[in-house]
C-alpha cells in the first residue's frame, strides 16, 4: 500500500491489510524452516493447461519457482483432478510424497483439502477461491484470492468505450448497447465478476445493459460456445465477455465478428479481429509469499487477498487493432484511482450507479461465514460502498442489480 493514503481510508486499510499485505512475520506452531533445496510443493489443478484458468495458475507457479531460485522438479503437479474425493486422495499422495505444502486451484476442492489438512497436520494446505479457512481455523489450512473485481472493472471500461465507438459510428444505437456474459455458475465469485465488469462499462457508457447465460460448468467448450452464440443471435448482444475457462466464447466471437473481452489471459491468438483485452489474477506474488512462509517456517495468512498494489490483479496488453481509441489511457487513469484508494468498484453512494429495483443499495447482509444453510451474517455496505473481499478473501457479492438480466439461473 502507498504510504500517503488519506485518513478517511485508515479503517479500510486496517481491515484489508490483514488480507492483502499479510507477511510471514509470525512463527507457525509446529512448522520448522525448510531449506530451499529441500522444498517440495504439491499442486492440484482442475484441468490442464488447455484451460485458461488452470494454465494461468500453472504458469504463475513456474514463474514463482524461477523467481525464488527453485527448480521445476521441486513441483509435483497433478492436473485434471475433479472436485471429488480424487482431490483428497491426490492431496494425501502429495503429503505422503514429502510435500511440505500443497495447493489446489478450484472452488470445489476446498472440503477435500480441509479433510487432508485435518489428517496431515505437519503439511500446509493452501486453496484458491475458498471460503472456509477463517471459520475452520486450522493452522495448516489457508485460503487465497485477489481483488479481481477491480481488474474486471478496468476491462469493463474497455468494453464501454468500444460500445461508445459503435454508437458514434452508427453501428448500433444507444439502447442497443447490450453486452453478453458467459458465466459458469451463479456463485458469488462469478456474480461479483460480471457485476464489476458491467459497472466498469457503465462508468463510461451509461446506456449499457447486460445479459448473462450460465453453463453449469467451469470448463465446457461446447456449452460456452453455445451460450455465446445464443447471446449474440437470440439476445442481440453486441459484445461478449466471460467467466468460463475454455476458448468457446472467444472462438464464437471471432467467427461472428463480435468484440470480446476475455479472462485469465490473452485470447488474441484465437480472436485477432475481435479480442480487446483480458483481466486476470497473477498468482505469482501469492506463490512467492507461500514459498517464503514455508521456507522460513512462518505462518501463511488464513485469508490472503492480492491487489493491484501487490501485482496480483492485471490486464493483458490492449489489442489496439480492435479496441476503441483512448482505451489504454482510460484504463491507466482508473487504475491510478484504485491505487490511490479514490475509486470503489461497488460504489453505493453514486446516484444511478448501483440500484436494485430502482433503489440505492444502502444495506446488505452477505454470507461471509459460510455455513450449511448459507445464512447471511455480515453487513457489508458502509461508508458508501460494498466492502468486497475485505472480510474474507473470496468474493461474496451476490446481488442482482438493475441493468443486468440473468437469462438462466439453474446453476
């Protein structure tokens, strides 16, 4: 964090520092330092590098190993591990193989990682996108995520500027500025992402609306392609984005000549004439932090949230061939506001920005402390904005706001 933040942000910093800037400062009970040459890391991914999501994790891990002077053979990588008991068996295999830390990358892996952590108390188990570390309170189990909603918002600005260009050129009218979004599930992680993307677009194109179709899968090329096609042909969407992990939507956009905003990494190779930009979480800072903690024998934060400031939230290079003029400058300006703490994605104070049934969102109980009944437990709207990812690392924004229409909600 920058040193010269305003006093008004002090309370927010106290809360978010626990997550975003956690350091390996405290000795972890039961964990001894590990010589770098003896370090062995287990990594469990839902798919292989044919998935944009898993590829991003794998490449980030390799960068972290290189940056820390470790060899690739110190990583035990398991790909294609389903969100079933297969994850527990794989985590157990990693522990039995001598891994001092095991990382899993998919939401549905969490319960199986907790099961392994309860059994192998001398091994650290780290999990991306999970929600339970702060409530199960195991010394050897941790969650991690990043404020990707800020990256989604920046990508949304690129989308909104493209819509403005299409309006100004006469290609569409203002009321035809309809975006489509291919979502995996109706989870808070997905809802937070598409809402922040929409709000970024709305910040520069006030007439924008958005329609969302869900696939019920994190990775299904055919379903994602079909959803994108339906959004374009049936729902009359003129720009498509996604929170799904295949190239189904980008390929469909390229074939249809429809602008596309991607996720997890550039898809310019798949859509040279339609791809604009992609937001992503760079997991390298977290993996470096995780490695440092294990090597030093120190505690890994229960909930770690990376930010733009930590280098965890990034945008790929803008494809200037497709993007509207001025896109990079607009992104840079908004990014600077995020870094200064003067811009909030979920700004509930701004008029006509976030409304539900025509009314400002002035109060909301979120399900932060996940339980079996998914009960709402924490007030998260205060100080003029929705405090996303400040009370745990994983998103909990699950509000359907005005301007966004969910076409199917079975998932």
